[in-house]
């Protein structure tokens, strides 16, 4: 398989997996948390490169520590979730910058991990995305009801005897796993687009969670494919291309749905006026 072929497969798989988990990210109102996770994962990438260990292994260990740290901070009475996430975001990325600057000649090698370099992915990267995809599918299919229950009625979820910490940990670890496998393709910084934008686009068109999930998966895969093709055609960064394509589709969807709603309101008001005028004419006919 050629480099472009591997890049296309990687982008489609990653887009589909990101689209699937993005629905849960949006329902739980976790876009800001996801942004923090992408930035906080960067030091794990740097440490893995410095130590000479596998990127996924190093980032995975660091990512688990980040998830546990955020959960612990957010559950302290004197700390809010937003505060904990803000601390993790800034401190995590700052640590990565410090580690990066401490090694001469290292910055160029790790630049690809900040914005991605999908044309260099190998078979191991495809396997990693596939494995994470299976994990996410299993989580969504087996715990989908609990995830939805937790998202819309957290008090009822706790009152029903479910452990909020357990389901939260499972979801956040799944998000972190997707971030880690997204690093070689779109980079640690731009990975948030894969994990948020597909669901944001799908929510504009879908009426229920199953439809939203299907649209998000298709959107993620389609934007990944389009981004790689644009990158290969114009020799630009693939991570940036995927993000721009996704952002452009969101803007178009936002404008289209706004226009659709405006037309719907206009037609509805016209029909209501016609109905009122018809009722008035019928009343006058009966009076005569």
C-alpha cells in the first residue's frame, strides 16, 4: 500500500472513530475537557520520544495519569471541573514545551506530533486506530444507555445505584485513547477537531441520538478523506487540511440549518395567517 493509501485509510478510520466518540463528548458537554486532554497529552509524546519508548505506550501511560488527575481535582469540593481542566490544559502543554526546549535539535522531530503528519503513518498506526475503534464501539454499544442516562440525568443515574466515577472513567479513557492514536495523523493540538466537530455538525441535522451518531461517523470519515486528498493535491499539512475541511462543513451546515429554520418559520406563519383568514371567512359566511 502506498503512503497516500495508508493515509486515506488512517483518516477514514480515525474520522469514523472520532465521530462515534464525539457524540458522547458533546452530550456530556466535554469539548473544553477534550481540548485540555489534547494539550495535556503532548508532554507524554515528548517523554516517550526522549525515553525512546513506543509513542502509544508513553502517551497512554501519561494520558491515564492526566485523566485520573482531572477526575480527582474535579471532585474536590473547593475545585470546579472547569478550574481543574484549565489547570491541566495550561500546565500540561507548558510541560511539553519545557521538555521540548530542553533537548537541542529535538524540536524539528516532534513538530509532526503537534500538527500531525499523516502521510508518514505506517501499518502499526493503522492497527492502533483499529484497536481503539473496536474499544470505542464496544463501549458505546454495551454502555450506551448508561452514558445517555448519565448525560441527561446525572442525579437519576446516581439514584439508580450506578457509579458515576466508573462510567466517567470509562468515557474519559476512551477519549484519551482516541487522542493518542490521532497524534500521528492530525497532531496533539488539532485532535480536538476529530473529537468534537463531527458531533457538532451532526447535531444540526439529526433529530435523535442514533441518527446523530450515524451522521457524525459519516461526517468524520468524509472529512478525513477530503482532508487527505486536499493535503496530497496541494502539498499542505494534512492535520490542518482535515481541520479546515471540518470547520468549513460546520460553517456550511450552520448557515444551511439557519436558512432552513428561517424558511420553516416563514412558511409556518403564512400558513397560520391563511388558516386564521379562512376561519374568519367561514364565520362570516355562517353569520349571513
